[in-house]
């Protein structure tokens, strides 16, 4: 069963956030992530007080791989670069197939 990350991110310091963008792809690649969508043009319909700066969806071959990627030392190192310069809501969920 596939696994998915769905992330909504607000960036407060684009220069520092670049450090995250430089590191995160290594972990994502290692765990076989495929980017399905990324965008800064987001229309919120319900539940958001404002639209996030960006949204991204990654697909993994399994829910377990999606969780393992997030918990990996490589991703956690990248995540530390994101702290203080952005705010994220991230969901990891199982797919239907």
C-alpha cells in the first residue's frame, strides 16, 4: 500500500530555508519518494486561517517507507534546518492501493 506525505509550509526566512532544500532531497531519494505536486499557488477551501506559502505531496512505495523517511537521520538533519525559518503541517497517510 502506497504512502504519502502531504505538507503545508509557511516560510519566514527564505535564505535559511534554502539549507533545508539543499539537504532534504537526499533523504527523499534514499527512501524512494516521488514528488507528485509542489506549488505556491494554493487555494484553501476549509479549515485554514490563510493559505500556506507552499504545499507539496510525495508518494512512497509504502506507508512504512514514508514514515521511515521522515524518521531517518538524514531527514531529521534537514528538518533541523527548517526549524526557526518556517512552520509546517505534515501528514503521512496510507494510500488506497
